[in-house]
């Protein structure tokens, strides 16, 4: 379950329109645009809602999170950015129609453990790496 | 479609999934979990069995450890099923630290042989170790069996409980066995007995055709064979929460990649 999926589509559409009409300038980022900056969003994967209570013993679900938002200059205002993301942003500023902005993506990911039955009613406890977004940033 | 569970952050927004969306998400999550299909475990009431209880205890130990390291789930992971196990030892927590996967196996022997040709009492156990996912290597394995208070005629004596690997079976004589581990216990004691069968489990994983099972015997210290039931050993006819099982700890032997779609 994730919030604001429709909103994201609309926002992307309006962002594209904005980008085609004007090139962003450094001092042009006001508070309303900062709200759309790359950040961690809440996303809960519910094993219960998927109807898997008969084979997954624990957990009932997990907060996976996801990263979404604009990677716009200055990148380091709100989150980590790779050195290359800064270069990518500069190139995007020079060629906005040809070069995309850096990507908003996870910078740190955590593991979760899942306890479940197999077909033979044996029980498996397995650690799955890179399942939970701990922080987002621009790449 | 509001979800009011305490474990879920209040700002999460939920909507009911359409059937095809649910199927799609189920397919994707199964792929992430590395499972070809949704498991269909058999036998009702299995959740209250000893192995799931033990495994849930390990799961909780793992969750606490991850939280302490600050790398765990942002929300306390509540189990789907309620249990109250207390089987974990420091011994298991050590194995846990090093394990990528832990798996418990149910005993497959339907009929126990309580008496051999040489009038020796023993009990037989078999576990199918062929269902282990690819790329996993056994780092430790334990056979766990519950012993209740022995029959009153054995009061105040010490019993030796031994576990053997069955090496070869014969039609008209006792099987050839190899001693794996033994424990000395007071007849009046009750609790879980844990036997190290790491080497045997590794052998069975590599040579499944040689997996002929385990034999358990109980003797007095002077070597007299003791009836398994009288000694208080719980077998298949005992309560679900005290059923014997095998638990194995695994370490991934390589980086496994999901298949390209």
C-alpha cells in the first residue's frame, strides 16, 4: 500500500511540462518545490493482505519504504548525493532536454527476516538483504 | 479499506487491491523471496508444533539483535500466529549470528520400532534434507527431542540417551549404526535434549541416498536397555509442542541471482 501514486503521475506530468517550458535556475527553487524533493516515502508490504497467513508465520508485513522526488540543485540541501549526481545535475542544467536529472534512489538498505512453512511443513527462517529503504539520495 | 493495526504507521494510506493487482504483487513478492510458487503446507494445527515454536523463538531473537544493531525493521514485526516458545539458548544465538538461513525438518517416520532383534529398545527418525534451496551449505545441525520425567521405577538413576546414524539396513538383523552423540540425564529430569548431528547432515545433503535415518537408544549407566516410553522420551504420539525435530543452520555458499525475466 503506497500513498499518492496518482499524485506522482500528475506531478511528473506537470514537472515535464515545466521543464520543457523553462530551464531551472539555481535560485529558483521555492518551498513548494522543495516539498517534492527526493525523499523516503512510506510503503507497507502486508503479507496478511496478500492472504498468506497460512504459510508465512512472521512477520505479518514489513515497512519497505520507497524513494521518490526530484533531484534538483542544490542536491545536498536535504539528503546525501553522490559526487556524480552533482556532475549529472550540472550537465542537466546545461542540456535539460537531452540529459536527465540524477535518480532518486535508496542509499542505505536493511535486511528483514521471514519465517515461513514450505510445502512439506518444514519451517524456514531466512534473512533477505536489501529489503527496507533506510535512506534515499540522488545518484 | 482503512487498516488500524497498531504495528502500522498511522499515515499509511491503503486501498483495496483489485484481483489482478493482488496476483501481480503476490507474484513479484514471491520472486523477491526466491520462491517458485506459494507454499501449501499440510496438516492443520501445525503452528502449535515444536519446530514452528522453536523457529519463532529464533526469529524473535534475530529481530531483537537486528534492532539492537540499528539495522532492523522500522516497526516491530508482529507474528501472524501467536506462540509462546522458550527454546532458544545462547548456543543457538551463536549459530544464528553466522547463519543466512535456518530450517527445521519434520520427522517422517510413521511407525516407530521400539524393539530390535537383539531385544534392544530404540526409536527411529527420518528427515528429508533434499528440499534445501540451492547454494546453501550446512554450518550446524541439531536433533532435538523432548524428555519428560521417566517412569517412577527409574527414580534416582542416571540414564544415557544416545543417538546413532543408521549406516546400513538388513532384513533379518539389526541395522549397522554409528554413534553420533550421547547425553547423561537424571531420570527425574524433563526438558529438551539437543544432539549435534552436523557432520551427518552434511553427509546426507551430499549423499541423499545414504540418508537411512537416526536411531535413539536409552540405557542405564551399566548398559541395560531402557524402554523409550518409560524413559520419558516423547515420540510421534506425544503432544504437538514436544515433537522431535531436526534444525539446520545454513550459510549461502555464493551470491544467488534471481532469474532474468
